[in-house]
C-alpha cells in the first residue's frame, strides 16, 4: 500500500494506491518471455552475445520489478482472507509480553490505522471483497494458511486493510486515564480482560476484579496468572458460596463516619431529599456504633433502621454517662408511671440536663424524637437494599464476626491493598442482578474511599489495577470518581460493557451515560450491534479525508445536422470529511478483533489471542 502524498495542497494528498486488478501480469509475462528469448538466441549465430546480454539484463530487471510489484499487490489482496483465531498458552503469552519494551502493556497483534486504511475500507465497500481475495492455494504459497474460515462470524477483510501486523503496545502511563471495552456478547471482551488482568498480575500490581457474571474463564485466568507469576493464590469472593473463598466487610475501614454513610447510601438508586435523609440516618447510626466501640457492619445498620435506634442509643449513653446513671433514670421514670418511648425520652432528658455533650448521642436523640412514621417513610428506600445484603448467606459473608463458626477469613479491600494481593469478586448477577448491583456499588464505594485515603497520605506509589466486567450493572458515583480522579491515587480502572443504552438505563438517561463515558481516555471496540454505541465509538475515532471518483458521460447533437454530434467522458476526484471508521463496520468485526482509540489520538486495528491451558494439537 502506497502512502498519500505529503503535498497536502495538491489532489495527490487524498489519492493512494488501493484496490485494482493485477495490471502487472501482462507486462511481467512479456518481460520474462523476452528474457527467455534472449537466453535462447544468445547461443546462436543470429544474435550477438553482447546484444543478447544487454537485452536479457534489461528484461530481467524489468521483469523482476513487475514481479515484485505484482507480488506486493497480491499479498495485500491475500490479507483480505483474514486471519484465523489465535490460541496461546499463558506461558507463551507472558514470553511475548516480556519481549516488549519495558513499562508497556500488550494489547494484541495489529497495525496503526492511517488515512490510507480508511480510503481502502471505503472503496472496498463498493464491491464484493471475495472478488479480490486470491484462491486458497495461493494463500498457502504466501504462508498465510487458508485465512479465516468461510463460516466464521464477521467480515474477515477488515484486518486485511494492511498485510503487515506487529505487537500493539502502549505505555503503562497511557492507561491511567481509564480504559473502556465495548462489545456484544461473545465478541471477545472477556478475552481482552483476561490478557490485561494477566499482565497486571505478572507486573506485581494489586489487582481487583469485579465480575458480575462469575465467568469461569476469567476466574481461571486470574488463578493461572498468579501461579505463573509466583504470587499467592488470589482471594476469591462469591456471595453464594459459604464453604470457599473469603468474606468481605465493606465497612471495615474508614477515617470519618461520614464515609460509611456515603458508602451505604451509594447502593440507592434515588437522589434528592430522600437520599439525603437516608444518608443522615445512616450517619447517626454509624456514629452511635462508634461510640459503643462496635465495628460498623451492614447488619448492625439494618437492625437499627428496622428495629429502632433505642437500644443502640441507650448503649451509647451507658458508655458516656457514669455507671448506673441510665438504670437510675429508668427507675425514676418508672416511679413516675412512664413507659415505653415516654420512659426513654425521660432518660434522654436527664442526660441533657447533665450538660454533657456528645455529637453522636445528640444526633441520636434528634432521630429518636423524630416522628417514627415519617422517619420510616424517609428511610424506606434504603431498608430493602440493606435487607437484601443482610439476608441468608450474605449476612455472614458481609457482616459476620472476624472469628466464628465459619473457616472463611474476614478481610477488607484495605487488606488486599496493604498486602498487594489479588482479589477476584464474583457478584453473581445472573440469578440475582439487584443484589449484584448493590454489592458492586458498595465495594466500589469502599475502594473510592481507600483511594482518597491513599491520595491524602501520599501512598500512591504502588499501583492498583481495577477491572470491572459488565460495568453497567454496578456503575455509580464512586466508580465515576475513580475514573475521574483515581489516577492521582495510583488506581487504574478498566471497564467492560455491552452498550451505551445499558449504561443510560443504569444512570438515568443518555446525558448521564455520556458524562460517565467522558472519563475514559482509551476506548476499545469489539463487535457491537447497537447503533448508539457504534456512533459513540466512531466519534472518538474522528474523521478523515476520503477521496471519491465522480464519472460523467455526456452526449450532444444539433437539430440541423443529425450527423453532427459529440460525446464526452470526464472523471473528477473529490474529497470529503468522513468518519475514519464507518459506524456500521463495528457490527461486522470478527470475534476477538477490535478497533481502539488510545490516549493521545492513536488509532489501531488489532486482534487478540485466546489464552488456553495447553498448546492445541
């Protein structure tokens, strides 16, 4: 493929050699015939040896030139047959990665997409690519095998816009701005996620994987990467497994009680005054738990919301008041004939008369004196979510004691970060998407708080790589904040999703989805059928000048003389600004092939190997 002319003020700037017939064949056959004739006649008396040598040399040079030109063009057309799927073992993949420049991330095999490739792509849409694709026997002669199978999914010619491919690598710093992977089901999102996770583990980074699908392939890839890197086995978390993995307390680590309130209310879909009331209620409960010396858990917050704050508030009073004061106040209330809420309100009044101050207790008293029916209404949106997260096996998984009947250890995300470990968290969205969404939201809120702590204490040297599959299930404000500001605290985020519409449904509208997507500096697009998603992706690819040939045929004659007529034919090359990649092309990508827009404006076309346990026979 020839490059466009650098003379941008001339028509040649938009014209390059693209698809055509093998026009060199007649010429090369003629030159090789001349060479054969020169060799044959050079040994006879009809032609002098000197003349035969000169003619033969000229014919050889011209024939070789035409043959090389034909071979190069034939090779470009052979690339339209595509390339079959790659299957690599983890060992082979890691060897390939080690051969790349240091501090770089390997994204696949492919080439940088230039304006010439766009020109070839637009012109190829005018005809059936099979007309240009050489027969299978010639592909084997070129060492390309048989190309992509005819029954494979997608348009194999897309990766044939360039016959050459190389390792696609980007500097690690490029990934600090967030990476988005989009693609429909079975297009290769999991394959790319496996490759990126494996590299992060091999680098020794702290790795956290949130997988709503509970993909066996992704989990196996995480475990295999840890083995090959010589790292401890990953922590595995599953909300439904009570005999394996670890338990997680998302409220274990905090610097301010307000963080826990924000963390818990992040699972709510509502915004506005009801969300503010819910935040205030949780903040009061967490404050009282802290006064009582109890570790805040989801179960403790849920109990205080549903059963009332009375017991917790009384326990806090016993901690702050002198011994026996609460019992004495209750006895006095009994002598006055007070019972229930009235009796406890009397106890609170006695506390207030002592002049002692405690912000958590003061807030608790205000909540207790709030109208119970109204209080139940303003916290009603939070109770169902907490009920889901504290029911059945989840109660012990998220709120269990550090030491109990279970043999599963209780950890927190801070444990993972401190020990530079690997965590694979399966959210199990298929049977219970609501719980998976709430669970992912609260874990992301926990990580966002830890990122803020790392930034405030300048502990940003050790990288944390966060991978979120099917991010439309768990996208929330904390995840957006991680994308927006996480790089400053050493957190690099990679998210995968299917469509922009899924994200819009999660966040409440297309504008909110666009706001979230604007935080990704790198966009990798596999096959996607959704038009909205296609347009979003191709917008990031930009536009380029595409040449088009307009043909005009004219005829004229005069009425006076029927034999006087004229005909004309004209061709005109025009240039228009078109999408660098047409949106509909994204719906034709084969499995494990992608277009990517990387930070800094680099556009690439690539393909991915599938990681396997052993080499295929």
